[in-house]
C-alpha cells in the first residue's frame, strides 16, 4: 500500500468517524431538547393537577354541605310530621 493510498484510507475513516460523531451530537441535542420540552409539559401538568385538586376539594365541601342540609331538612320534616300527628 502506497503512502497516497494510506492517506486516502485514513481520510475516509476520519470522515466516517466524523460523520458518526456529528450524527451522535445531533441525536444528543434532539434528546436534550425533547427532555426540556417534557420538563415544561410536566410543570404545566402539575399546575393543572394542583388547580384540579383545589376544585375537587371545593366540590367535596359543597357536596357535604348539601348532604348536611338535606339531612337537616329530612329531620325537620320528620319532627314536624310527628308533632302534627
């Protein structure tokens, strides 16, 4: 193998390695961007979950209030009914 052929072979191998490295860097950058986007999405979801949790707490308080109110009305009706008999 002549010196020129060796240089050409080295150049081809270097280009192949450089191409592989550039592709790996590109995939790494895409992965980093994807991870950042997912972090932002998770943050938004956490905020929405907190809001939803607070809404559910408010709804459960309202339902308990309605249940207590209905129970009191029922007891009042029973007491009224007994007294009128």
